[in-house]
């Protein structure tokens, strides 16, 4: 990309961090609704697989 935009005076910096540890799937950060809609069954199945 840097080569493509260089003629326009644009500089490019790309940052590619490695893996980052988060609490995304931790019970402290994930809240589940009391009422579960059938339209989101595939989401529940995916989340169950990740647990």
C-alpha cells in the first residue's frame, strides 16, 4: 500500500500486534440475557462451543 500512495505524499504505517489476552469470554465480562430469542440459537451454540 505504501508504494501505491507514495506519489500522493502519503506515508503508511502498519501495526500488526500479536495475540492479546482478554476476558472476552469470561463470566465477568459476558452477560447473557434472561429471555433468549430463537433467532439467536446459532450464537448460543457458538458461544457454548467456545466455553
